[in-house]
C-alpha cells in the first residue's frame, strides 16, 4: 500500500547543501559551461541547486565528478548528481547516479541509503518489478539507515513471494452474492494476490450496490487495488468515479484522500502530465473542509511542496489552511498517517 509518509522522506537525504523540493525550473544554458577546477564546478552545482535548477545542478556536479581526484570525491559528486535528478523527479536517472556513487566508494553510506530509497520508489510507483526489492534491502542494510523503510521492503518482498506461490481456489457462484458478500470476497482474494479477479468482483459489487455510499465504496476499492499494486495513474478514474455519487461526508472524505494520494504518487514519480500536485492539494483541502482532523498531515505535506513548486498557487490555500487544532491533529491515526483508508464496511 502506498504510504505518503515516505513521500517526505526525500527531504531527509544528505547532500552537500540544502534545497527546497520542486521540479526543475528554467532551461539549461545552450552552451555547456566549462570549469577550471573541482571547487568551481562544485560551487556552481550548489548554486544551481539552491536556485532549484536541478538539471543544471546535475550537470555541474557531473563536471565536478570528472575533476575529482579521488574515488571518494567522485562518489560524493555522483551522489550529488543523483540527488539533483531526484529533485527533478527523474527517478531512473537518480538511480544510475546513486549506483555509480556506490561503485566508486562502497563505503558511501549516504549513497547506499539514497540508492535504496530511490529503488523503493521505482517499485512503489510501478516503474520496476518486485525483483528490485532485493537490492533495496541490500542497500538499506549496508547503509545502516532508515530501518522503517527496510522493514517495509522486507514485508513487501515476503508478500510478493507469497503471491507467486499462492494457488487460487475455485471461485464461488458470484451471481448469488450481494454487495457485502462481493466486497468481502474481493477483499479476500486481493489479499491473496488475485488482482484481476478481485477487480472483477469489485465491479460486480458496484453494480449490485443500491446506495450511493455503497457504490462509491466499491469504486474506491477498485482504485485502491490499482494504487496498492503500483498503478496510481490507472487508479485515478476509479477514485474520481467514486466521488460522482451523492455521498455522505463520512465516505466523501475517505475517497478524496484516496484520490489525493494517487495524484501525489503520480507527481512524485515524475510521470505526470503536470498539475497533479495542485490536484492533490485540492483533494486534501476539500477533505479537510469536511473534517479538519482527518489526515490533515496529508494537506500540510502537499501544501508545503506546492509552496516550493508554485508559491503563487499555494497562496490560495495558505490563508485558508487553518486546518486542525493541535488536539485535532493528535486525534489522527499516527500508526499509518498517510494510508488510503479502508472503506466503510456498512452495506446498502
């Protein structure tokens, strides 16, 4: 299951200098600059990173890597390149740079952690299959950092292996099942890794439902299945459809959160068409307008990112973002703050 809490872990990577999180702005120079020394290239990279010109920063750090005189220095600059590309939402490019940093200096624990995290994101966003989890675990263990993500990667690996070994049971007569039974059966076989079959069952549940909340719940289940199996873009239409029903506030806030998390995943993967971050903020803002205590942390994280990416757009929300009081925030589920919540299990 996608965990939005990992989305802000990106800001915890160790790099030569700090920088705000935002997509690359401004075009690179038409003529590539040349640098007379490692220090000059490194400084240029830092300046570009501070100005959020991430691709320019990566190029300058690349020049610094070439000019570095030791494997350790080259490794640090390869790691810096990876960080800059990660900020530019180029996960595949970042993976290559972090990998090179580790090859140049196997003791670079920062690069090992960064490599493990970006590889996990590739898995999480459907850009790499489950085989990559072995590398995630190896690199995070070698880094000695981020035990929470390490345990999550191990759990994912165990679950993926169980899917491969499971033997589907003969399906019951679904035509004799009502909404509740269909949802329960769909949940069961999804847990067993029978995703195509579960999707069919959830669609039947949506057709069988009579109330708007129940129909929305079945549509939301379809979206969650796709989100949990690393297809956030495919999940969006189902979450959007769940919101077309005339819902109670209790259900609507859940479905808005699900849709917002999907948009954030698309944005963070770098595979969006633009506008996904603002759409995520819109969803979380509407959700908190219904219930200020409900996953207010999702709104805060998305809005913080929007302030970096598009300060003008963020102003429309900043004045309104009074959100939850401290007491309300403490009432949130802190065990998995950013999960896409389970559906209301009530029937029609």
